[in-house]
C-alpha cells in the first residue's frame, strides 16, 4: 500500500492518493508509515524537479496533496497526547525560506507529545527569533529550512542568539530537507533531527533528560 501511495503522489493522482491514505488508515496502518511514504514521494518529486522533468506546478500539487494527507493522518497521531505541558519550544522556518510542511509536522508532533510550542511561521527574520526567545523563554529552539540558502540563515540565527547572550540558556535543533550533520556543525546548532519523531526525542532528552 505504501508503494501505491508513493506512485499515486508522484503520478500527481490526487484523488487516488487520498483514497489510498484513507484505506491505509482503515486497515490500521501506522500513521508514521504513511508519513514516511509521503516523504519518499516528496523526495522523488524533488528529484524529478531537479532533473527538469517536473516544474513548479508539480511541486505545488505535491505540497497540496501532502497537506491533505497530513490532515487525514494527524488526528490518528493524537494517541500520544499528554495533558501536562512538558516544556517550551520555539520553532520557525528560517529567513528566505517559505517551506512549512515539514515544520508543521514537527510543530504538530511536539504539541501532541505535550510541549508548549510557539510557531513563528515562515521566512522568520533573525531578530524575530531573538525577540521571541527573550519573551517566551523556551528551553529548545527549532530551526527549519529546505533550501541551500537556509544554511546561512541558520548560521546567522544561531550567531545572533549567541550575540544576544541567549545561547547558553537554550538548545538549538535544526532540520528540513537539505539539512544534515554538516550543516549542524556549520551553523553551530546542538543537534540535527531527520524527522518530527527525532525532534520530539531531542526535546525530551534536553528538557526531561530522557
Ligand atoms: C513542496 C515543496 C515546495 C512547496 C512548499 C509548500 C509548503 N507550504 O511548504 C513550494 C511549491 C511552495 C516550493 C517552493 C520552492 N521550492 Co520547494 N520543494 C518542495 C518539495 C517537493 C517537498 C518539501 C516538503 O514539504 N517535503 C515534505 C516534508 C514532510 O519533508 P521532510 O523533509 O520529510 O520533513 C521532515 C524533516 O525535514 C524534519 N524537519 C523539518 N523541519 C524540521 C525542523 C527541526 C528542528 C527538526 C528537528 C526536524 C525538521 O521533520 C519533517 C517531518 O518529519 C521539495 C523536495 C524535497 N525532496 O524535499 C522541494 C525543494 C525543497 N524546493 C526547492 C526549490 C528550489 C524551491 C523554490 C526555490 C522553487 C522556485 N524556483 O521558486 C521555491 C522556494 C521559495 C522559498 N523562498 O522558499 C528545492 C531546494 C533546492 C535547494 N538545494 O535549495 C527542493 C529540494 C526541490 C529540488 N530538488 O530542487 N517548494
């Protein structure tokens, strides 16, 4: 079924992709597996875009399909809800980057796992992160980015947080399509997380010592 979902998404068959998703949920498939299939599909769409086989309309269409699938899958993820708020996390897509599907999944997963999350949105200026840290006093800051240019924005954001004297009071995690451990080193972040589940694990480790 996962393979069929990937094929439908890459084939831009929106109706089929949504029907397969609903069927997978009915069959009791783990929602995380459905999201993983979406990730594979998005990677393939991205690869075809790079090769010049797909263009912006396909990226937009794929993004829309993913949003709709997320809307179906998200309520099934709420099993993990905890009543007590565990700690505060700020997250945003860094300056110059408007990709938010991955970030929104991270926000959602942190939220249902009991964290109090302040989502600063997309294309977030460096200073906005600094001001929000002063006001909201989070334990963890998450920087999301999907473009190569996000590497520099992440570094600029981490540097500005340090210049404002706030670096020691927070842990910084980064993630998003092109981000990896090399970018983590370059930007001066504390950790790189490959997916939303990893973002929750890191926050739990830092805030709860788990
Ligand atoms: C959908 C999409 C779009 C949509 C975005 C819609 C939206 N609302 O987000 C639209 C059409 C708007 C778009 C626009 C553009 N895009 Co685009 N886009 C994509 C695509 C196909 C999928 C991205 C996505 O949403 N993936 C799905 C999510 C769920 O991804 P994910 O990585 O699995 O997310 C997980 C992790 O990353 C992690 N995570 C995410 N954030 C964080 C944060 C933290 C702290 C942690 C721990 C973890 C974490 O958790 C997530 C959930 O598990 C990618 C291709 C790809 N392979 O990624 C290109 C891609 C990112 N886009 C690309 C480009 C070039 C663009 C444009 C510049 C195109 C243009 N010429 O205008 C513009 C960018 C404009 C801008 N200033 O940002 C390139 C980037 C290349 C590069 N090296 O910079 C890519 C890689 C495509 C390609 N192969 O060329 N895009």
